[in-house]
C-alpha cells in the first residue's frame, strides 16, 4: 500500500517530464523549405565609434534598436529573449489542420507560423541603420549583419555591427537675407536657438525641431499660415573635411499670400443650446460680439473673460489656444470650435468665429464599484451622484453625493476580521474661480476653484461602536505656477460623536485613558494648507512632492483666553480639539531603459502634537502604518507605536496601534508582463511612534537610540491589471523584520514564513 501511494505521488512528475521531453523532441523546423532559416532573434547590436572618448549620439542606440526590433517566435523580450517552449511552432510543424470542428478551432488558436530570416530582411534593416547614421551626422558610417547559427543550420540569430565613423559637426550657419520682416523674425529666432551653433553635431531631427520652433514663433507674430515645411536647409560637406556648412532658405514654391502677417478682425462668439434652436440674443462686449441662443443661462461677462483675442491686435496662435483652453475649463460646453477666416473687405485681416454648444446642465451617475481606502478597507459600494454643472450660469457646480459601502479589511492578521458598513451624504458648491482677494497668486492657464461643502457620515464597527461625523468646509484650490497646486482651507469644522459603544469597547477604553481621550465626542475646528509640486522633467523622470500643515482649535482657544476663560473650553457645550499636524511625502519615478519599466521611490514623514485644550490628538487625525498602501507585509494598524505589541490575549490592536509621528520609505520596481498585466517587486519600511510617553504602551515613544530597530521591514511581489482608467492590484507582502519582540533572535525575526505573509487586494497604485 505504501509503495502504491508513492507511485501515485510520483505519477504527475513523471507525466510532466515525459510531456516536456516530447515537446522538446518535436522539430520546429520540419516544414521549412530548403532555403528557409528560422529567425530566433537578435544576438547583439555592436555600435562602435572611432574615438572611445566621444560618446555616441543621444538616442542612436534606441533608433537602431527600433530599426531591427522584429519579434521572433515565442518571444519573451523582443528581440533578444525567447521562452523555452515554442508551442505555436510545434503545432505548426507537427499537427494537421482539419477543415472544421473543435480540432480546427484549437489549431487556429495555438498555431504560430515561423518567422524566417527572409521575413526579417536584415539587408533592408542595415540600409535603415545607414540612413539613421546619416541623419545623426555620421556620413561615413557603415552597418552590416551576420547570421549566427548553431548545430541546427535551419535556425539563426542575427548580429548587427554598426561602425559610426567620425561625426560631422556644423561649421557655419548662413541665415536668410534680412530683406523683409519675416526673414528678420526667422533669423532672430534661429540665432537664439542653442542647436544652430558651430561645433554641434549635425542631426536632421534637431534641425526639424528648430523648424517647428521657428514656425510656432512666427505664427504668434501674425504669420498664421506659415508652416515648418516652408523652411529648408542646404548642407554642404565638401568645403571642410568632417564639417557641415549649413544654409537656411525658404521653399521657392510658396504662395506669397501664405507669407503675409495678419491682424485680428471681428470676433464673433455664438452660444448654442444643448437642445438646439432658440432665439438669438446679440450682445456687444469688449471682446467682440456674443450671440446667445435663448432661453439659456450664462453669466454676464463670462465669455469676454475667456477670450484673449483683441480686434486690431497682431493675430497670434497662442491667443487661439488660450481661448480654447479657457472656454473648455468652464466645463459647461460639450463642443467648442474656433475658425479663422480672411476678411474679404480688409487686407491682411483674419476674422475669428467661435461656436460653443452647451452641455446638458444636469448629470446623474449611479456607480456600483469596489472601493479601496487608505486604511486598507475593501468592499462593494454604491454611489448615487447628481450634479448641476451650470447652477448660476458661470460654470458653478452643485453636487449631491449619497454613498454606502460594506467593507472588509485586506491582509492577514487578527485585524482582518473587522467588517464594517458606512453610509454618508456629501454636498458641495464649487465656483470655477477664486472668490478671494487679488493678492493671492494664481494662474489663468488652469482652473481655480472655490468650494463650499457639507457632509455627514455614519460608520459602524461591529462589536465595538457606531460613530457619526458631520463636517463643513470652505476651501480654495488654485495653481500658482505650472507645476504648483495649492489648497487653502480657511475654515473646516468637524463634529465627531460616538453614538454607541459596546462593553468590550468600554473595557478597552477604561484600560487606556490616552486612547479614550482620542475617541471622545468633540468638535475639530481646523485650518489647513497643502502644497503640491508635480513635475515630469522628461519622459523618464518625474517628481511629486506634497506638504500639508493644519491646525485645530487655536483661534477659538485664543478667543476664550482673551475673554478670561480658564480650564477646558467648549464649543456649543462640547469640548473642541486643539493640535497642530504636519506631513510631507516625496515620490520619485524613474524609467529604466526602454519600455514600461519604472523604479518608484517614496518617503513620507508626519507629526502631530496636542496641547492647550486637548491632551491627545483625535483618533481620526493620528497616524498608522501597514496595509495595501503602506508596509504591505503587515496588516493595517498591526504595527507600533514603536516596539509596542498588543498582548496576545487581547484584540484591541485596532485601537491602540496608532501614533503621533510616522516615518515610511518604499521602493518599488514595476514592469510589464503581458498586455495590461504588470508586475512589481517592492521593499517597504516604516513605523509610527508616540511623541508623548504612554505607560500603557511601553516602547511606543520616539527615541533616537531605538529608532532604527523600531522600523519594520518587508518585501514582496505584486500583479496589476492596468486598463487605463482602472488599476486592480494584488500584492503579496513578506515580512523581514518586526519592530516588536517575537521570540527569535537576529534581524530576521519572523516566527514562521507562512505567518510573515500578507495579501492585499486594492484599487490603484499604492503611491
């Protein structure tokens, strides 16, 4: 019997070995013709320069790779790597294709026709490389290829050898003759360009870029019909060895009409109803004529505020683009067309006609979705939202949002048993402008908002408490510069009321008064300011820095103090919280090589301190770590503060594993796998601490001597389904170091490997 059981266990392994042997033994070249050779990828691309100290032209390697990048069969990483089991080729060479039926369907799904050397046409690709070399200033460069064959002469890889030869530099630049305003303007723009200088390497892409820059500049000076193709270059390499004499000319076959400068004529804006029809109402404004089809709602002066054209002013494409942007950002039109027509009565004059069509003012949306919150709660939700996008005729938005969700917590650990439900109602009135003094810096390039909001929320944590929260806020959101976004909440008041508690929850609070104080019913009157710097330096590097500072209760406390009120101060008979809180986060994205490979780093620090009218920071304002968007090897609120660990006979870690100081560092490598499926490998670290000592949570206070030891560390892998608007993410975290005592010595102190695992399902990227 024992022998039979062993045989049964070994049977799947034997079958797998036999199947692999059969597949690998089957030929993948049996059906190839006598002169056919199977292409198995590129072995190497050798690019050599005569002078090793002189680097090759930027982008040359990338352009050459694009020219030779042909995917071989069963490609893993084009054009270099293949996975070892060529199933499609095996089917092509060893199966017959029935005319119909299931076998025909299966054949069509699995088969993959061989990619041959003759299909790749390496001789043509060598010619393409030669052209790339010339375009980059390597006129004496030469490319070649060779076939690398192994034991099977019916298979071959290709090796490309590229010798750039010496680079040709710009020796002189002859501008256009200064005979007219257009030539003078083109010469002025070209002479300031950093590329059109002697000593730079000749490059057709750079010359094309200069043509676009010149065309954009002159089109903003009235030459509306000018195109980059009107500029031509003559290059002579025979005057000086390895040097290029460059001459700029205008194409000879251009209609003179297209080279004239124009001024802005009449400006007519037509506002069409969403349903069509209506009665025209014509108004003369400082920015032209506005014809509005009535009945419709439009605030007086709104259209002139968005139009940057001026009658009689030199016509500029920049004004055209800005007008389009300013009208679009109002959010009340579903179509905006700007047409430019020559005036038949005035020479060198362009009339502007703008047609705008109202969008439907009311928008209703019903969403059934999966919500993922920063505290790692995941669950289905229903969101009913009604929005009026043009309440007062100026793009004002009034929205009513009713939502409800049932949630469970992702991640391994005792905290994962906490399920909850939440229902809430939020209303907001948003103005697409700053209702604020002019001294606040802002950018007209972007939409600035003034928001007034009211909300209510009911949260249920089974077996512990029901909590209600009401809030009202007045906020400014604006852009100071292209990369800087600011948000100033002048006033926000939140009322937190602990409606119902259980005996178990009360016993937890009685055991720790510090935590009980953070849970008490209270008002939280706040002011806050957020600064966000978000910039993509190029296609390979981007940086996002966020900083938020907020205070609560200081204004009310100062008023009470000025009036002589001592002791605990109240607002409407309920104590109000007083604290200051700041947090910052830095995220850097770096593309690695070609394709969608990214290395993303994140650092986050936060601190909060209660004083005056409060002994503890409110629970909702304290920090925590762990979960899907933090240290993924640990469940949410299962770490900290410091080296503190909840006693094994208690399950109150959900309540007391928060702190008033947070530090986190994350590093994640993201890479494509197949289509919308991406992968990730990550390393997470961090913890929370207490700025004030709590005897009930020993080891929780922040100390320099134990800071490094108190940092939890975890790694892991993840899969992402990225379909553009939605990213579904699954991460498997693996614990390396826990900050608390586990009974094991050494830095790796996880008790068991299986106990160090935590899986998280979430929506969106973690940072």
